[in-house]
């Protein structure tokens, strides 16, 4: 049995340019796709070189119930509307006791979409917001 902590019911903290945008309950899209080009070896019909070329980073979407931290996202978005400036940030996966599991440095963040809650008195679910960001790359920070 392992004593290592793994990210099962984790929270995710988003910080951009040193400012915390709060904790989120889901984080999807941490990933990349690398295009591979094939080059046939001259004189060898059974072999082709697989050479990596371009890397494409997935957009990251974070969601959470509406909290007081929602105003932090609104403030960040209002600054971006005035002047779009790619900024580096960090996503931290947190244990239920808020200890750090792993950190990812997120390079060159820009917002793609913010979606606020739908308020429906017939539905007893919490009001949820989501934030989608694009970026120029990820680095695991340990």
C-alpha cells in the first residue's frame, strides 16, 4: 500500500500574475497534443521516422459554486478587457485539508470564456460558474 497522496477529491487553486482567483472544484483540460511527422527511411520499406513537430495546448476549464471569490474573476476580467496582456499563473491541486498535491505553472494565460450561474428556483443545485483559459504551455512545478 502506498502512502503517497493522489488527486481524487481535490480542489484547485488558480493564481494569475501573483493574484489568487480562488479555489475551484473541477479542473479539466490539463493536456497537450504533439503532432508527429513521419519520414520514410530511404531503402528501408519497413521503417519510418516518427519526428515530433508542433505542440498544441488544450484550454483549461475550472468550475465552482458561486462564492465571494467570484468577484476576483470579475475584477481580473475587467482588467483584461482594458488591455489584453498574457500573464503567467499557477494551478495547484489541493488535498481536502488544503495541503498541496502538485503545482502546474501555466504560461501566457488569456481568458477564453467565463460563464456565470443560471438561477432557477425550481432547481435546488448550487449556482455554478466556469472559467475557461487558453495558455502557451504548462510546466510541472512539483
